[in-house]
C-alpha cells in the first residue's frame, strides 16, 4: 500500500510540509528553539470533488500551494526575526497578484514579443511558437541561475535540500532521525523546480498549434491555457515520481539536474527542522 504523498517548501530558516490534510511550518528561532505552526488544509477540492480529477487537480494544487507557501514564508520571516508581523489577507492578495503579473511578464509577454523578430526569417506560426517556447525556457534557466547566485538565498536552498532528504526518509518508511535522513540525496523527482521545468516543456507543445495572432491575443491565449499546461505537467510529475521505468527515469533527469542550482547540502540542525515539520503533519 502506497504511503500518502507529502510535499514541502523551504522557507526562511525553516521548512513547510503539507500532507494528511494538514500543513506544518517549522522554523528555527534566533534563540535556537524550533517553532512549529500546524494548521488544517481547507482545500476547495473538498467542497468540489470534481476538482480532484486528473488534469483538473494540477492547477488547483498549484494555486493553493502558492497561497500556502506565501503564508508559510510570512510566518517564517516573523518567527526568524526578519519581520515584525505576518502578512494580512489584503497584503497576501497583493503579493500573489504581483507575483502573477511578474511571471506573466517574464515568461509570457517577453518571450512572445521577442519571437516576433524572427518573422523576417520565417512566417510559419508553428516555428515562431516553438522559438517562443525556447526563449521562455532560456529566461527560466537564466532566472534560476541568477537567484542561485544570491548569497542571501543560500540558506533557503540548504533548507530545500533538508526538505527533500526528509521526504525521502519518510517515503523509505525509516524512523526520521538526522542520521537516517542525511544519507539520502537532496534531489527529489517531485520538486517544484522539476515541476516548473516540465511546465516549460509542456507549454511548448500546447502553444505550438495556436497560430500567430496579434501580440495581445497571443498573451491572452497563453494565460487562459495555463491551467491546461499546469494540469498536464502535474500528472506527468506524479507519474514519473512513482514510476520505476528506466525510460521515464531518464526523461526526468533534467529536472533533477536543475535542482543542483536550487538545493544545497543542509547541516544537521536544518535536517532537524525539516523532521519536526514532517512529524507535525504526521501527528507524531
């Protein structure tokens, strides 16, 4: 019998874990103690079970994860002593809106605008859409590389590694001790970084057949089709994470390699925080 899936996210001086209908955020306080916030997850899929169906659940999970992630980051910033208070609902909504606008500009507007300059060489809409997809992927890689070089983000990436190692320990059904967890790799097939790479790849295939209308229509079509892209990508990453097929495992390797940029080897104290978070959602 397969274990229930558990996912997570690195935050400021801590780790957020989600599973068993709960979300826990464990943060190392300035005095060295670990503070754990545990809350139930109220998903819209509980009210509308149809949203749990394959290819629908992906976009729902992505949006809910964005909200939970921002709340966890706000809690961690306050607990770690970097902020005086947590974000209000209004401030959180503003943060999500700004993040979505920034993502739309970076990964939709700029790539589709840039691809139009190729029209002097070809007017084939299929080719133009493919080029746009590769421009989008190049911007994505450049963005990941840029943030990976930021000194302030290095500890967050160490906690990201601790999150992955701890989930591996949970999936292996081992007692969650530092010694057991630290031996696992820091690269996990269900990582959000790998998911975003799959989104980029899937978007190339989905957008390739949309023709080449005016700029605003191209941008609008890509925004409207994002739930479709996210839904496909979510199913791909769920399947690949559980599959033992050698071809499937080889296909997901680029997503694992990309995690060399977004994870770092954690120290024992960081693994302790990740374990505390996962134990909390398990009810231990």
